[in-house]
C-alpha cells in the first residue's frame, strides 16, 4: 500500500507501481483519454505529479516511436486503473515497466475523481507519493518548490537537425518536444537548436530565417534573462512561440501573466481562432495564462479558450511575431491547428524576400 498525501493533509490510498520510493511534486490533473506516453516524456511536466482523470491507462502499452523527448519527465504518475496486460502491435513495454526503468514512482487503484475534484475546488497543490503519510512527509510536501525548471530540461549545447529546404530556423529549447521538430522539418526547415540561456547575438550571427520558441515548465516570470533575449530577437526576425514560448513573448512586449487555479492539461481543449470564427480541438499543458488587459496596443488577440475564455493566442501588429498557448504539433484534431506552422513559414518567406 502507498499513498498520495496532499499539502492540506488529504490522503488517497493506492497500490504502488513503477519505482517504489517517495517523491514530492506539484500535483496536477490531465484529462486526456490517450497520449500517456507523450505526456510522460513531455519536459513541460518536469517537477509535477500527474493524475489522469480517464480511469483506464496503459491499455496499448509503451512503444519506441511516441516519446516526445529522451526519458520520462514527470516526478510521479497516478491512475485509477493501470492495464497489466496491454495489447498493441507497436508495444515494447508496459507502462509499469516503463516507469520502473525510468525510476518514476506511480500509484494505481486511486480515487482519481476525488483528487480532481479537490484540485478543481482548491487549486493545484503540492504533494508526496509515500508509503508512510506521516508529519515528516507532509512537511516535505508543503516545502517543495520547483527550482530552475527550464534550466533542468533544456539541451546542454547547440545542435543541428537537417531538413530538406532553404529555411534556417533557430529553435530556443526550453523543454521542446519531438513533434515540433517533425512539424518544422517536414515543411522544409533546417534547424539549429539552442539552449534556453543562449544570447540573442549568438543566434542572430547565423542569420536564421526565423526563431521558434518552445514549450517548457514552470512560471514564465522566472525567466527574466531569456525574456530579455527574446525582446531583442523580435526586433529582427519572424518569431513563433508555443506555450511557455508564447507566454515569454507576451512578457517581452510588456504584458503580464497569472497562475491559473488548476491549469489546462489534456488533448481535448476547445480554442477559437477569432479571425476565422472557427473552434479547434487542441492539446494543452500549462498552469499560467497571459492577462489580456496587460497587453500593449500593438498586440492583437488571435485565439481564446472556449471553456473559460482565457487568452490562447496573440500576434504583434507591427512585427512578424505571434504565439499560441496550445500545442499545434500535438495533433489531437488530428492536424487542425497545423496551419500555424504554415503561417510561420509564410512569414519567414515574406521577410526573406523583402531582404533580397
């Protein structure tokens, strides 16, 4: 028997699987029915214990093709029921075996609906997966904080990903997913991937056609040095940001962000493209949002979350810079919002033609 102990003292019993050790983290919930392998390997979940609201997880196992990065980034994983005998032609391992090899603790047989109701009512909480939910464990949960999460997940040095085309894209890695690489290279982009702390001068010295700002974990306001470099990059090149990258664009132009009560995490969030008047199903993973009233006059709102009307996309009216809060490479639709990558390509081509 093992337990999830929340910082308010709530205790939820379950059966341990994966790695049998104590772990603390920020407890969040995800509403996706599938995509658990992509979730586990998403660096944006660094520092978090993820509760799945869908009751049955692991029924198609784990394969070698669907990881969004190298390794597992969640600190812990909680499900109502894990499938012990999954079946799929691509399967290489069970979810239990996958988590055990990665050293990640997990719980099954938990009342995940009760946890979700708690988080929806009181907001995201810190918690600990433990075999002994005593006062010492509770203190560990209450004092936990995520330290420099972007620095923990970014690449250590620049590297190149070749593509078939003439467009060179500089990618600022703050916890990027492989799906972004695929979305750009299949559109004829050659990529140079940079660590998050890279200076703007180093990036601009390669004269890229555009800059892509990736997703990533943590509070966007904790990235002051990165925001300053983004502020400089937006003066020179077309820029496209997703999730954390989008939030950092907003902060770079003078906007503000706030923490959501329990965030948006899952593959089924409706977002309306204001200009098109169309609503798309999107993949999301974030705990913060851009405050609309904080944005300057040269920023246009392009997307809204159709559940709670929070801001999901902006563009600058005086520069070729835009961003969205969701994951257009996540393909839950399956490819509804892929047009945003096409828009980025068009901005780069127009900028390059104007320079010639």
